[in-house]
C-alpha cells in the first residue's frame, strides 16, 4: 500500500506539470492503487460531465505514455471524491462530495429545476434506493 501511495505521488507530480499547459481552474489528482491491496466496493458506472471526462481521458493517455508497467486503469467512482468551489450570495464555499453526489448535482447544470428521485436514478443509471440515499445525504430534511 505504501508503494501505491509513493507511485501515485510521483505520477501526480508529473501529470500536474503537464496539466499546467492547459489554462484551467480545475485541480485534478489521482490515486493509482493496485487492486489486490485495496478493498472492493460496489462501483456503479458513471457518465461524467464533459469537463471531468476530459481530464479522465487526458490522464489515461498520460498514464499510457509514461508508465513502464501500464495496465488499463479501472476508475472506481465509489472511492472517488470531488471538491466543488461555489459562490452563493457573495460567499465562497468548498463542498466535499463523493463522485456520485457530484453526478447528482451536475444534472442541474442545465435549466432543469427539479427532478424526482426516480428521474434522477434513471438519468444516472443508479438503483432508485441508492439514488434516494445519495440525495438524502445532500439535503436537510426538517
């Protein structure tokens, strides 16, 4: 596990150097872990928003070119997280989310104001009960 951590740190540093060529405000960091050393989680497929999909593809290409022992990467979204910086009423907030929670929020990038739990589950291809738990974790219910 310690070797996974060290390898990830090195690869991240190399990728961050390359990523400076892009004019972006996105900070992107990856942990590359040997599957045999880490617990398995239920991993639902996830369609990422364009911006995140771009960085995923960029990293895949970078890893292919620079890794001497390249193996196909398996993206484990159930262990992934995202920090979203947002401004509301002239205040800035950093919100830490699981990748699945972020996927729910990204559904509201368009003008769509409301979705039912079932509509949300259908759009994300998640089981409805899992989607209900995700939404419940993000809202305050009085």
